[in-house]
């Protein structure tokens, strides 16, 4: 989030995951994520961008964060990619 100095570090860290499709880095805030409250008080923070392709389109309008937003709707390949990248970053 806005850290020009951190971007090259994250670019290097992300290289091993580029073939998995994890390539996007941005300095733009995604807003409304868990790290924003830390960022607002001056602590560095970052968030992972997730593909929003299934948020509203697959099960009708506004299905994200509703009773239709269940684990059985998460593509297993997406979970494996996210778990791999996040575990490596931690």
C-alpha cells in the first residue's frame, strides 16, 4: 500500500509463484481489508488481491457475503494457490 521501497522486495518474493498465476503487485489500496486499520496509524501493511470472478456472477447478484457464500463454492485450485503463496510470504 503505497510503499515504493517494498515493491521490488515483493516482486522478488513473488517470482516463484508467477507460473501459478500470482503475478499482480500494486501500490494502490484495495480498501476495506484487515490491514487498512494498521496502515492508517502508520504501520506498514499489505493485502493479497483475490480474483473476484465468483463474488457476484456465479450465484446471482450480490452473492458475496450472503448465505450463498459457502466453502463449497470455492474452487479448490484457488485455495491451493492462495495457501501456498500466503504460507511462503509468512
